[in-house]
C-alpha cells in the first residue's frame, strides 16, 4: 500500500515536508519515514506533528505531492 506522510507545521529550510512510502501499514510507513529523514528529527511517528494517509489506487487525476523547502 502507498501512504502519503506530511508535516503539519511550518518547516525550516532543507527538511522533508512530505513523503510517499510503500508499506504494509501506516505504522510501518511512519517508521520507514523516520529511518530516512534526519534533518527534521524522528517526527514521522508523532501523530501530533505529521499525518499519514493511505493513497487509493483509483481516483481523479491529481498532483499527489510537491515537496520543496528550498529557495
């Protein structure tokens, strides 16, 4: 399954603000996000700071994620 993880607060420069992760469940998706993201700390398992939503395979055409904190 695919999961969209996003920070729920304003970010500093050079931080990951969103990820799309393939995982068996949302807990695994959050742990994987923590394992690859260092600048923002271990925030991805904290439900107060980040969201984690399962992406459906079907649906309307749309942009899923644009992730950029650079200048």
